């Protein structure tokens, strides 16, 4: 193996390492961006449906106009409401409180 071939092999390996490092960083940034989008969606739904947890409600006309963008959040809300139990009622039933 000549000197020129060694240099080419070194540069090829170095280029491969940098490419792998770059791909890893891109995946990390994409994952972080996806997480940030989820959090922004959560904030958006909390702003529109905040009256359920005690936040002031936005103007009705604004909430109604933005409601179509909340389809997935409404499905999640419906699923959680269907699958969750009333813990206070269960506790009162166990303790025999009328």
C-alpha cells in the first residue's frame, strides 16, 4: 500500500466518522424538535381548554375558530375520560361515605 493510498484511506475513514457524527446530531435535534412540538401542542390545548383546570377561558369566538385544530387533543381527552376512574368516588365507596 502506497503513501497516496494510505492518505485516501485515512480521509475516507475520517469522512465516514464525520458523517456518522453529523447523522447522530441530526437525529438528536429532530427528537428534541418533536418533543418541543408536543409541548407546544399541550400548551395550545391548555390555553383553549384551560377552563377545565381553572384558567381563564379565552373568548368563545376564538376558541370555536381554533377548535378544528384540536381534533387530536380532543380524542386524547375523550380517551382519558373514558379510561380514568373517579378516585374520590372509589375512596368514598371503600370508606362507606354517603
